[in-house]
């Protein structure tokens, strides 16, 4: 009898392994339009972080139904099913379906377990944690450009930052997530590199110029980026999914779109639209910390001048509304400015925003970058990528930049004005 049970168990195990191998081969060799199981599960916010969670995933074009089955992690008896929406998205590798569900009326500061599917084909189980109702100290992870011809180094940087900072509340990526924004293969590689992280920790993104590039290195609308990431829709109508804001704890986050040249054909007035929106956005918050995220730096580290139109249009608003830090990417270096007001600075204790270029989390480097006279700190991560942690409390803001190997590149902190 025991021998029969062992043989039965062995046969079932062989069948299971064989089935998984078949699924793997299908995913590897067949077009994405034939995928049946949920793939590339990703957490974002489109609502209030304390009481909502948005979950997005992909399947082939023929899979209908978008469901999330979820429960509090301490409750193994009662689950709830939330239904969402799906859209057919045309890619260079065929039609896929992008599913999205926004869970609402969640309990603050609560850990949930969930899985996604259509009632028949389900993902594995993942978890997420909602934000607390009352502001308290928190940390988030910040990654510079993750683009490359492959995403193994992005995977190492992301996974390393995550492993060292399990107490982080969420992730920000500053843009140029992929090298070719209209290549589904690159997006699939990017999401797969984030498996185990972006399905457990919310990731909020900034759009970069490479999100608009085709495989022929022409410019197109960033349709894959806006389809694959569900983000707040509180920006200008023609820039939804690319310009938005949200609150977490004691900080207000404003995300901008710096791709004026790439998107001018479709949105010629995108800079004045963002000026108007940003002024209302910053004037309308009472959070003690104001953080802005934009892909192209308004104070850059390139050999020649550039993006003065962004600088002229946006920095007066940063000054007027007491923005604390403006984070950017694009130059693939880590650089921190002195506090600047109207483009001038005195020393590290002056007033005005600090401008930080976040470095690179992927393979691409920029050897021609150079330090500028407004830089209080400059480092070009040619040898290995880097990431940042940002710690926010009512009283202080602490930013640290780390090499992949754990060595600290830079530390900068600021005390809130009302406790100075």
C-alpha cells in the first residue's frame, strides 16, 4: 500500500512538472496573445493609498474576465472578489489583454493576500499592505533609469534594494523604464525582472523619453506605457497617465512629463498645460513636504546646454510653492545641487529646492556627463548601478544614495521649517 501511494505521488509530481514545463515553453516560444495565465502582476495606486489598491496584469487576447480574490492576511476563512475592467492592447508581438482592478474600502495599515485571474486561470498568491490613516514616518525606494538591452541588472538592483529595505512603503521609478517603449518584449522583460517585488510593493512611475521610441528609433505615442501602468487620473486631460499627483503620509508627490520634443506632435501645448496644473496642484496641498518627479533634469549634467524651456517654465513654480526636492533621471548620474532660488545658490544651507538626479538602475551609462558648478555632490555610477532611499517624517527628510554593493554614495537631510 505504501509503495502504491509513493508511486501515485511520484506520478502526480511528474504530471505537475510536465504541465509547468509546457506552460513555460508556451510563454517562451509563443506570442503573448496566447498567454492564458495572469502575467506581470503589478501594484499601483489610482486612489487613496490607505483604503485602495490598484492591481494590473496581462494575459493573451482571448482571456476574458478580470477578478481579484483577496482577504486580510490574518483571515484564512473569508475572501472577497473584486471585479475590474480589461482592454485589448495592440503590441508589436500581437494583441494582449491588460486587466485592472481597483480595490476600495480597504482597512488602513492592513496586510492583504490576493490573487488575480478570471475565475478559472489564477495567478499565484501575493500580498500588499495599505497605508496608515494618520501620517507617520515612512520610507520609499527610488530608482533611476532602468533601461537596457536586457534587464538582469535592473533585476539585481531592484531586488537588492527591496531586500535591504523591506520597511519601504512603495517604489518610485524616474523614467526610461525600458530602452524601446514600443517593444512588448522589453516591457515583458522589465516586469518579469520585478516579479516578487512589484506584485508586493506599489510602484509609481514617471514617463521618460525612451517610452516613446519604436524599434526603428522613431517617435510614437507611448501607448504601451500608458496601457500597462494604471496611475491617478488627476492630471490635465490630454496628459492623463503621465502627469499626476498623490499624497502619502506627510508628503505630496507631483509627477510631470518632460518629453516636450517627443510628444509635441500630439500635445503641442503640454508645457503650459503642466504649468497651469502644477500651480493648482502645489497651491492645493497642505502637506509639509513637497516632492516633484520629472524625467529630464532642469539642472542637468550634460556637456551642452539643454531643456532651458523646462527650467524657465517650472522652476519659478518650484520656488514660489516651496518645493523641497525635485528628482530627475535621464543623465544616468547621481548629482545633488545646492538649494537653488532663481538659479542662484550660496551654500548647502540656503533656501530653495534641491535638485537630485538619481543615477541609473539598469545597464546604460553616460560617460560624457560632467559635474556642474551648481552641484554640491556629483558621482557617475559607471562601475555599477545605484538606488536611493527617501525617509519622510513630519519633522525631517533624509535621502541616501547607495551603490549596488551597499556602499553609500551620498547622504542629505533637511529639517522641516516649523521645527527649525
